[in-house]
C-alpha cells in the first residue's frame, strides 16, 4: 500500500518534468536549443518516450530551422515509433525533396504493423505524384480504400491531383465521381487537370456543373482558354465573371494580362492593371512579371520600367522579365546595365534565364565582345554551365556579325548535339551573308533532325534559288513530292 502511494506521489512530478522541456520546445528556434532540450529529455529517462521524442522529431523534420538527419537519428533509436512520428518523418522527407525515401518509409511503417491514419496518405500520394510513380500510386490508392479513408476529402483530393499529374484523367474523374462531398479543391483540381491537357470543352463542362464557382475555378477556366490560345473566349468568360460580381484576384489578373499580351490588347491590359491598383490586389512575383511582360511586348518600355521600379521587392522573375524586355527591343547596353544593377543592389543572384536574356540582348544589339564576355562570365562567376539556349544566343550573335566560321566552331565544340534552334540561328546568318556552302551543310543537318518538316525543304530550296542552282531546286521539290 505504501509503495502504491509513493508511485501516485511520483507520477505528477514526472509529468511536470516532462511538461517543462516540452513547453520550451514550442519556442525553440535553433538546432542548438533543440539539442539542449533533447539532452534534458535524455536525463529524465525519456529518450524512448514517443511523446517527447515525437516533439523533437517534429522540430527537426518539419521546421525551417531543423535538420532531417538529426530527426532520423532520434527516430532510429525509438523501439516502437507511433503513427504520429511516422507521419512526421514522412512529411520531413517530402519537404526535403527525398521523395523516394517516403515510399521506403511508408513500407517500413506497414511492415512494423503501425496503422496509417488519414494524415499518412497525403505525403505518400504527393511523393508518388512528384516521382511519377504510377504503379506505386495506384497501390497507395488501394491502401487508402483498404484502411477506410475512401471518404476522406483530403486523401481523395490528393488522389485526384496525383491522377491528373499522371495524365490519367479517367481515373481522376472516377475518384471525383465517388466523392460523397465535392469541395472547391476537388472541383478546381479536376477542371485545371482537363484544361492543362488541352481538354477545354470537358473542363468547361465540369465548370458549368459547379453550383458555386469560387475564384480559383474561374481562374482555372480562364487560364485554360489563355493556354490554349482561345483569347476571345477568355475575355467573354472574364466579362461573365464580372457580371456575376466575382471579385478578381491576382491569379485571374495574371491570366487576363497574359491574354492581353498575346493579343496585343494594350488598352485592356492597362485597364486591368489600373483595376489591380484600384482594388489593392496583391501584386505578387507572378503578377508583377506578367504586368511587366505585357508592357514590354506591347511596346511600352517606359511603363514596364515604371512598374518594375515601383516594386517593393523584386524577385528573380521580375529582373529576368525586364532584362528580357530590353533584349526584345534591341537595347543591349541597357540590359547589361540592368544586370549590373541587379548584381549590385539585389540580394537575388542572376540565374540561367538571366544570362539567356543578356546574351539575347547582345545578339540583337550586335554587342559581340560583350556577348563573348558574358558567355564565359556566367560560368566563371556563378557556376552556371551554358545550356542549349545560351549556345543558341552565342551562335546567333556571331552569325549576325558575319563571324560564320567562329559560330560553326562553337557548334562543333558544344558538349551536346546542337538542336534545330541553334542550327537555325547559323542557317539564318548564312542566308543573310550569302554563304551558300555552309548554309547547305547546316540545312541538311536541320532536315536530318526534322525530316517530316516540309518548311525545312522549302528553306533549302530558297537557298539554292538565291545561288541560281535551279537543278538543285528542282531536286528538292521532287524529293518533297515523293
């Protein structure tokens, strides 16, 4: 009896000892602090306690201040980790872009006879989706049903997203149809899935079936029209949206501005921009880039700069878009100056696309020395290895300047086989500068890459015609007709 009373007196004190470091963990913001709290747990004999170690693992695996490797060390020492801990480590692997490990850990969880719950499946489904693991994804779908989560909207919406990503639209629709309650996410995910793959009519059929259309659904449908070059339909739907008093958000604004850009509809683009400012719509990185791009492509560089300079925070896409706009208008020196400003004033380093735009600006402005310099500069200073687009710009730059043999040497020394874009840049230069022999050689390489493209044969025939080689022209037309 006395021992029982002693145990009763001891239990509250143990609970309070455990609660103190657990409470401290809530305000933890560094791994150094975390390790101190973990040391307290170990001193208290709680190194095998799932509640205490679960909190340690959660911080290490999912916090932006954590370290997944430390979480795994703690996890590996636990004799019987519970479902919460497994779920936490699954999420940690997903956040750390270790998608393959998610499936391995999920398998280990099942082999350890730890029952999954509704929070287990979303990260596992996402991992299958990202890794395009179709068969594994279907098996996980079967597990969702087997363990009784067939009616859980969170699991089902992730399955719809997965099948859309796999381009298995029939399977996505089947999951959607079996939902007891269809929410905004399930509707929008499926509408977006059909639209992104070009099934615009099917997407619109689903859209019309929605009892209540939220802004995400309107945007998905408008974006579908824009992506499929159905700009007038996008404007019609936008007008209908306004008549139904649906408030425009930054996503809809970006889609509509993209439509204005493609149509060259500057007046409508300006109206939407003014509406964005008037209504206080958040101008995030995507919307800012879309506005700048619209003004650049509608020949309003001054307004593009006005928007760009007015941004409180400039992301990489905004810098790249403005440099690209200058390149498009043949303002090579201005593009280079903007790059220098980016390097000096911004915390955002140039990336792959930045140098594509800079090299393109040099090509359009005839800045040969500058182009050569920045082609080497990007790898020497930023470690960015030249890609196909960079080589294409360099070949275009040299070709426009009449340096055809140097351009050819660049192609011959490329670490990858030149594509049609790179070869086409040199071919265009050969036509401009009248180098028939090199042009013929390059055109034949292009035809080899695109043997069914009749336009390539026409270009070769035109090249021969310019040189007065009419017999060769006749042979090309004969080859096309055969």
